[in-house]
C-alpha cells in the first residue's frame, strides 16, 4: 500500500503532465477557452475522488471521457450558452501553418473555426476525437457512448459539411499533419 500523501503526489504529477493536453482537447471540443478550462477542472475534480481506482488503468482516458461527458451534459442543460468560436489556433500544428505567413495562419484559423462552428455537437466531437485526438472509430464510439455506425455517419456528415464549406479548400478537410 502506498504511503500517506502519495495519492496526492500521483494526482498532482498527472495534472501537471496532462492538464495542458486536456485543456487543448476540451477547447477543440467546445470552441471556448474559458469553458474548456471549466470542463477540465470539473473532470479533474471527479477523477480525484476516484483516483485510487483509476490511476492503475488509463487515467488520461478516464479524464478525457469525463471531459466529453461533462461537455455533453453541460450543453444539454444549457444549450443557449454554447458559443461557437472563430479561434481555432490550436489547429495550426495539425494543418502545418508556418510562422512565416502570419496572415495566412490567421485566415486559416478563422476559416477552420467558421467551418467547425457549422457542425453539430456530436459531429464536432467526432471530428475532434478522430482527427485531433487520433482515436479510431471504435475508440471514438466508446468515448461518446454510441455505436460505431453512429460515429461513421456523424463523421461522414461532418466531412461533407467541411468539404462544402466555402471558407475551406478541399485540401485541408480530412488531412492530418
């Protein structure tokens, strides 16, 4: 059995190592920096209460799942608060934006943000989990608590919408860095 304080030390180490990635994931999921931080904070609170049981399994997966659940729950309760964001700066590294062309980077972020804002919550969650978190269809279905077929159809609809978005050229849709 671990000594006193080791639970807190382990949890603190996890938070320090993974919180930036979790906030990035949450921001991509909800499109709002402040809401993303709130989602991660709530998920980490829940994880702390169960830390003894989850630290041996996959703590990042558990907290990521909690972020998704919290996001979907929050949106269901307060749909009028959901605000799509035009800022998709996190996508720069996924789409190979260079610092040499800051105007192009800004235009690309605005275009991607506008295109993502046209997706439904489920479609956006599928796109973020599949292409930002690089999960398989099966893993994405497990995180969202839906069938694999639902993930496939939501992904297909999302990709169709993104391909049709006048803001984006077809070369960005579905590409990975």
